[in-house]
C-alpha cells in the first residue's frame, strides 16, 4: 500500500503554488487554467469553458489571488463591476468555490494516480464516479455545488 502522507500534495508544476484546507498544491499554468475554467462552468458563472486568453487570465487571477486588480476582458470587467452581487451568493463565496473545485479535481486525480481510486464515466448520469480499486462500492459521491446561474456572465453578441 502507498504511503499517502508522504505524497499527499498534488503537483503538476510550480507556476501556481496554492494552499487550501491544509494541502499545498502546485500547478503548471495549463493545468490550473483548465481547472479554473472547468470550475467556472460547473458553478454556472459562464456557459462554456471556451474562453479567450484575456478572460481566462482574469479567472486565473480571481482563483489564485482572490480578486481581479485590473480586468483584461469583458468577463473580468463584469466580475469587478458586479462583485457585490457575484462574490457571495446565498452565503457561498465564489472564490472559495472556485478554489474548492480546482482542488477537489486535483485531489481526486492525485488519488487516482496513486492507485487509491479508480475512475469511471457513468453515462446514465453524465458524471464520473470514483471506486475502490479492489472492487468495493463507490467510495465518493461528489457533493453538489452552489449555482451562480442567476448572475451568470452573458457576453453581448
């Protein structure tokens, strides 16, 4: 059996070194960008992970720094000007949930890499499931996430 404690932190690079809930994760830029855009879609803040470079840079800054100092894109300007409505929704923090989903995905991927979880696609529900590699029952059901659909960014056509 692997010694999980000696390899508990996810590491795909050192472009972004972030601590969350006692874990320290290192991400390369591409990995972090993909995880942030995916988290933003999952939260419903945007419809598609297909973002231009400037919008992605704004989201990466928000997730890594907790705010956007100088917005580069219409999405970034929307987030800055609508921050009072967008940052906290029904008691849930947007920055917290962006980070949580980035870390949740990295944590799960790391456990799969260590052989502690197996992943399979459940076509019927359109979600991944994580199982004991020794054949046990599903170990982890991903908890629901809050929705930012009500304040979703909608680009002008």
